[in-house]
C-alpha cells in the first residue's frame, strides 16, 4: 500500500480517548462533511483534533494559574489574537 502524499506513519501514535458533549461531536461531524461537500475530503475527527493541537503548539500559550476549561479557552483566544497580530507586522 502506498503512503498518501504528506501523510506520516501512525505506527507511533498513542490512542487518547476523549469525551465531549454531543454538540461538540456534532460540530466535528459537520466540519468534516463541509470539507467533503465543498470539494475536499471527509476529514476524520482525529485529524481535526490533531490539527487543532498542532495549531495550539504554534501559539505562545500561557497556562499559568488556569483553573478550568473556560479560562483555558480564554487564554487560547488571547494567544491566537497575539499570534495573528504578530503576523500582520
């Protein structure tokens, strides 16, 4: 079997079970299907989650003193805004 262009081996990947509300799962499914119907391919939920984590890894995310998911989301949005502002310079 030939490897897809740009694909990396998943032999060393770890399986990480995550739980989320149905609304989030539905959003992932909708995003995946939107890619397909607009001329792309249906994206696996794991591919979407990995892409999000890769994006997070590019941000200067300060998690000092974060106490909950809502505060973490706020910090992520702040880091994203700083990242975007830095790209415009």
